[in-house]
């Protein structure tokens, strides 16, 4: 057993987050996150880390507390679009914030599709396989993303396909996915931000603790059986919770057309290329980056209430809206964590979700530094 120490930077600083499985154990032990400090001396946090080399059962013990082992979540209902054709790359280059031309077949990247006013209409993860580019988004975005992109096809030699019927997809969540792969006799997972292929299965690594498996329908049964043997089955809220822990806002139907990409920290996640050419909304996004002052950023909070994406975050003094809930995680032991886009001048005061309340804990740690502007 060893101790790891992480230290914040300047501005609005956030310590490296504890991975999802550690976070579950922390909640069970009723440990608390220290709120971040604003322009104060660096905050040091000591985490006790126990290596878990294999998963012989569904449970592990950390610091005397029982916690769940790795989770698998059926993500087959999420939006999955395939874009192919001679003009597929140049077509998406003109619609997404990411530099599609530079995307290799070994990489996975974040991207956003914006309105002409630079507001995010959809957040996506994307990767290439042969001549096809895959776009993944939340379930409630399927028809919207498809319809929106079709508006811009015009004479481009592009084919847009709904690929959900063709694939089964599972999400894996765990602190040590490498050990899980060993236990299942699979190769080590690809590095975060990359992908690999195992027979006809594609493994997309979104982070150290999240892995997306995409398998053709006809080959999915053996993989499902293997996951049920070695993992606990989770739900979509567990996947959302992992997004919240990682500070990744997935824009859905209730939060569409609300924020420019920088407000949801998309620039901090590498989801915007400021070197590529024009795309829908690019003028506003670039102006915000080079000339503007970002007055709102995404921060993580915890509450005993039940937040809803799109609902306001209120100040106790005057009950004035100072932010909006962007992404909600799972509820565990009466506590729910969520991401909110907050005005940077106003989040230091007591905050709540209802009039007269001031029960929000946070801002809590994120795996990247949010710069005070």
C-alpha cells in the first residue's frame, strides 16, 4: 500500500480525481472531498491507493470497506452514426469543432457540433475505421444529430447511417481495467484517447477508467457472457456518473443550444481545434478563444437533492440563477454528483437548487485544471 500526493496549480485548481471505483469506496466510507480553494495556497490531498491485480470475484476490499468491482453497461441504445463516402472527412471537417483531417485510425477524439451562433448542439466522441467515421452521442440525440447533419450534405458524396442495429456496445467502468483484461485473457486495454481491434471487436479507450466495446451483433453473445462472469452490470446512470467524475459534459435534448464549447470545458478536454479551417459556429468559438473572456465554466458539485439537467443553480442571497445543471450522475447513499456551468464571479457563495437552499458541496475535484479568467 502506498500514498500518492497530488498538488493543485493556480486559479481555480482541481486535484486529480479519484477513479470511479475509489469514489464508490470513498462514499461508502463517508469520506468527503475538500472544496477547491480560489487563489489560495496550493491544496494537498493524500490518497491511499491499493493495487488490485486481479478480479477473482465481484467485490474487492479497500481500506476495510467493501466496494463493487468493475461495471459493464449496455450502451447499445446510444446514438451511433456512420459517416462514409468520398467527401466524408471534408464534410465533417466543416461541421465539427475537431480537426477530422488529422484524426488517425488509432485515435478517438471529442468533438462538438455547433449552431451558427457557436452554441453546442451535440457533443460527440469520434473515431475512424477503414473508410467510415463513427460518431457516438447520448441516446436522445439520435434523430436530432442525423437530421442536423443531413441539412448540410447537399451535393457532398456522403452517406449517413444509423448503425445502432448493426452493433452491440458495452461500456466498462473500473479502476484497473488492465487487470480485468488479464482476467478475461484479453490484451491490455489501449491507452486513453486511442483504440484497437480484437478480432471483430473495437475497443475505444475514453479514459483510464472507461472503455467502450463495439461488437457486431452476430458476435456479441460470447462477449456479453464473459462480461457477466467478470463484472457487475451497471446502468446508464453509472456511465453518466463516470462522465461527471471526469468532467465530460454530454449535451442532450434538454441542454442543447445553451453554451459555447469553452463553457463546458471542451477546450480543456481537447475537443476544439483552433488551427483548422471554417466550420459551423467557428467564428464565435474562435473569437471567444482569442478575444473574449470566458465568464462561465463547468464545475462539479454534490447534493442530497435530485438535480435535473437544465435546471438552475441558485445563490442563497436573492435566489438568483448563477449557473445551470449540465450533467447528472448516479445517486449513492442519498448523494448525487453533477456538473454545472457556473458564472465564475458567483460560485464562491452558498449555492442550492431550490429557493432558500444552500446545500451544495463543492466545487469538487476534476482531472484537469479549470483556469480562472
